[in-house]
C-alpha cells in the first residue's frame, strides 16, 4: 500500500509541476518616455525654424535666431496638432491647426485660412 501511495504522490507531483508555467521572460529595460511624435525642429519653405517640445512651440529666424513667435500646442489626435501662439512681430495671437501627413511633413492652416507646410529638420 505504501508503494502505491508513493507512486500516486509522485505522479501527482509530476502532474502539478507540469501545470506550473515558467516565469515570463524578462523584458529589456523599459524604453525612455518620448514626447509627442511632432516634437522636434521643423522648417518652412522660407527657412523659418519652428520647434515643438513637450507642449511648447516657438519659431525663430534662421539668420539671427530671433524669436518670432511662441506659444503652446496640443495633440488633438495622433495626427492633428492645435497651436496657440503669439506673434512677437505683430503682437497678435492666433491659432494654427496642423495635420501630420507623414513623419516628416506638417500641413498647417491658420485661423485666417492661410496655408503652409513644415518639413522635419534633421
């Protein structure tokens, strides 16, 4: 009887051991958090550089790096960006909506219906 009980317990142990799954494989270190896909430097056809960085927006001249406009932006969707900015040249506030048509191009429309495109720089 002891031999049968020992065999039965051994089979139960083997059966239970096969039901226990191995721990999940260790993943690589978590990726560093990234800002929105629009973050970075963008340039228009006149060479004016716009920078998007963690919700802030600024535009500089290329010749003297003079600040032309500043403000903030919101990601309305993964491909739609709303910019609220103040022009330092005209002392006016405006809203611009930009559609990210690719990782390297933004098509933008101002609140006065002017359109322009920005290309990702570097």
